[in-house]
C-alpha cells in the first residue's frame, strides 16, 4: 500500500515537473511506436484488405498464419530481428542494431500481422456489402482495396489503436534489439523493466502509470475522432 | 471542433514522427554487465568521459556471457565484463583484446535475516554454501551465464557441493539479471550471491541482508577489451581504444573510485595492480 | 450528344443459370433494343433479378451467352441500381465522383459531370452531406445519379422502388422517365404492375425461370398471349 502511494506521488511529480529524462523516454516511446504503427499500417492494412476481397490459392493458409502471428511473442520477434540486424547477420552492414530504427523494425514486424488480421475481419463485412456494387462499377479486387481502406478509415482507427497499444506495451522485442541504452534506446517499457531490476518498484510503477496515462490519452483522442467521424460517415 | 481535433492529432502524430533523430555524435557501443549498469556506475562515469572526449558511450547491459556473445557477433565495440575465465577464452579465440584490468569489487552472500542455515558472520564461503545445501535452504541462482553466475558455480565446486541436485527444490535458477534475481530472492526469503555494487543500489531488500563477506574467494575482477577489428571491420577502433585508455588512465581510475552510494565506495580501481590471487 | 456507337441491341442467346444444380433461369432468348424502357415482370422467384444480373455481367451464365452490338468496352457502357442502394461512406458528391474515377473519366471533367447528375435527381443542394445519412428515397436517387453520371447505354434497375414510400417512388419514376427521354435504355424489374404500366415500352414476362413473353406494353397489358401472364395481370397468385 505504501509502495502504491509513493508510486502515485512519483508519477504525479514526473508529469507535473516534466522531468527531462522522463520526457525524453516518453517521446522516444511515442516516436518508435507511432512510426512502427505507420509502417506496419502501410503493409498490414492493404494486405488485410486484399485478403478480405480476393480469392486466391493459399488465402486460407495466409489467414490462419496471420491469426497465429498475432500471438507472436515479442521476445521471439526481437530475436529474429536481432539476428537479421546483427553485424554477423544478413543486414549487419546497415549497422542498425541497438538503434531506435531497429526498435521500429521489430515493433513493425510484431504488429503488422495484427493490423492485417484485424483489418481483414473488419473489411470482410464491408466487402460483403460493397462487392456487388463495386463490381457493377467495374472495380476488381485490386481496385476495391483502396476503396475499402478509405471507406473503412474510421473503423480502421480502432485497428491502428490495437497495434499502437501492443507496440507501446511490449518490452521483449525493443529490449533485445534496442539494448535499453540510456538516452538513446531507452523507452518507457525498458525503463520500467530496468527500475524493476534495480528493485525500485515504486519508480517502476510510477513510470507504468505515466505510460498508461499516455496510452489512455491517445485512445481517448482517437475514440472521440472515430465516434464523431463515424457518425458523419454513417 | 472536430476539424481542430483532427488537425491537432495529425500535428502530434507527424511531430512525433519527425522528431529529429537524436544528434549523430561520435559514439561507441559498449556491451557490459547488469551489475555495472544497475549499480549506477555508468550513470556516474560516462558523462565524465564524454565531457573529456566528446564521445558518447552507449551501454547495452547484459549478463557477461551474453555480452561476450554480442562481442563475438561484432555488435559492440568494447566489452566491459567480469568473468576472467570466459574473457581469456574470448581473447585467445581471437575475438578481441588485449584485455585490461579495470577495477574490482566483491561478491557478497545475501540471505534472509532469519538465517535458517546459520551462516551469518562466517568468512568461509565454501562452508556457508555447504550449510545452505545441508539445510536445503532456498538459494536463488542467476542461471544466466553471467559473470556472477560463473563465480557462483566456481564457489559451489570449491564447496564440493553439486547444487544441481537441489534443482526443483531449494536451488532455484531464475535465468535473469542481478536485479530480478534479487527481487526473486527477496520474495522467497532465499540466499543469493550478488555483486556488492548492485546490492548497495538495490532498493527492494525486504528481509534480505549480507550474511557472508570478506572471503578472498569473493573477489570480483572487471576487465575491458576492444572487439577485434580484424574480425569485424565495423568496430570503432579509435574511439573504442580511447575509452579503454581513459578507463585505465589515472583520470578514469580516479573517477571510478569516486563513485559512492551512501558514502560507500562500490568499485576499486586496479588497472595498474596485479590481480590478487583468490 | 450520345456517341453513335452503342452496345445495343443486346441479345441473350439461350441464357441459363443454375445454382447448386437447380435451374433458376432456362433457355432465355431476348433482345434489348434502344427505345422506351423494358420492364421485366413476373411473380416472386421467377428469376427477374438473376436475369438482370446476367445481362449486366454480375453473374456468369451456366448456359448460353450474351452478345452486345460491337462497341469498345461494353462493361463501361452499362450501369445498375440495386433494390437497396449501396452507398459509399463518403459525401453525396463523393459517391457521384467515385464511378467516374473508376471509369477513367479525366479528372477535370468529373466534378461537372457528377454535379450535373446530382442536379438531375435534385440532390445538388446536398452534395456535401454524408451519403449514408440521407433518407431512403434520397439514397435511391443518389444511386440513380451515380449511375446516370456514367452516361450508360443501358441502365439496369432491380426493383428500385421496392422499399420506398409513394412520394419517393414517384420521384424515382420521374428520373427514370427523364433518363429514358435522354436516350438511356432502361431495363428494370418490378413487382408493381401500376409502375410497369406507367413506364414500360415493352414487357418481358418471366415465369418459373422461363421467358414466356416479350411484347410491346400496350399489347401485353390488353391481350397477354399466355394464360400465366393473364392470370398474373388479374392478380392471381401464379406459381
């Protein structure tokens, strides 16, 4: 109880004083996770839309694979990216290991299947409604993909939020490929893990509360946007 | 209202993306141990070096075994670790070196205040471990190929006890860093071998305290070495060597001696001294 | 205004469609000529909607074939409006612009054509409104505008007024008449005989998946050739 109380006090003082070290960590977290969501969305959303509209051999296998990849443990994902980016790995010459870019790559790999799988589920319903009309207009599956993505944009916001939530909350992948380097690759979750290691549980919990507050703010803003816009689009 | 909100969100999003990549200063990557990072030594030491040299040091804190692997793969420029045997193998295998003494501290045997194995105050670590095994008192092991883990295993050998027989009962390998292992020991009221630096900086002690210390066998030597640029051309030789040279220079040694928690010195520079025999 | 080339006459040659081994449409021979609207009528389950979808190319026939008069890109010279309009989650204008973009209409022309089509159905004032918030009648008028903007040779309408109130029905009929007067061939299914009487130039009567009559409207409504048609016109339940 004492620890919880002191965590609350610490969290409050972090927010009110805008402790520069905390601010840096928070900004890096946002930058890494938002960039990862953006990149994963560029790949995952069109893929999900294509799976919703197109019939091709291997489609069912891909859907099952995507659904399974939604449960990919971040540590495994981090390890894969680590081996790819290591100096001894195929992409070693890029020198990306232990940089924020590596963390973006790992998180993008982690959440792209999530975005694709959720987008497919969502857009399949919309395609059921649209397909006859779009075919009447002469739009094949390829042309339907951008149409569904655009018309489903407000609903897809929820999908992006799910991806952002997963990205900003995971610690295993960014710890491995980022290295939790102070002032360079330390994000909210790895900072929490470090403070937990040091046995400073109240500080770790306070950082966790700040993280929760940020995720909550992002979600609330997106929800307001989605609700008001969805009401518009019907 | 909706328009404004949308614009604000977009601005925040783009702003977060466009945050200037952190300034591309001169930097080296050092693979080191959880004990040096979590004891707070690097937080104190590195700014002094950066100020003197203009070189930023990026520390990836791992167990010594993992840190050596990172060096083998060429993913770090400098290694700063504490497992003399493994380090020597690393050097003789041609992955890096030469190896330099930097500093030492010592391990301490931590245990619950109730001390069920009755070892508090002993100076003979081997005897203490034998009593823990005999009493089957819970003992938490790092179990992560770290320098501390290697030291612990050597101590068991010296005690003539094979702790693996206690696995699943009183001998508990957590496979984690020093801090998480201490958290686990605190939660289970178990004995544990820890480096003094991490112990002093550790906050979640609960019932734990030092039970055995001061044995020569508990000596903990840290070494530093450059990863071989012949193996990995990407290694930043000049800046990496500059860091090593500074650490073993009088300036670096003085800085190490200056790091204290609650007035207590954590690490003892010994770059110029021969290693005491354990 | 209309280019001299057209996909009409459009001919169905022995058209058949079976689903899961059950014949839904059998051996349909039919010619759609330019001119006044062709109304496809018949009892429920006669295969009216399937015939319309086959003619439009949304379904592939399991027997027979459809022949267009030789004209480039026949798929782009026809449009269809469904019983329940499927409106995109965009503005009214956005809905009218969408098929034009798909049809490859040059960017500079789209806006004028879309707005003209909206004016035709009386929705120009609502151009900026979200399409899916319109009333049912307005939605169907927008669907008509969307199709009309394409300037098709043939416009297929599948029971466009089935879920509309009388006022909205009247508005839709006026638009259909205006489009027909403009030279667009209307091919429309309906179960409303009054509507068929008001709009039809000729009538296609379907019964149990077979085409029983294709006759000019004045002949069909006064002297139907088949007993089934006569019974249908008298309001008996034919099955």
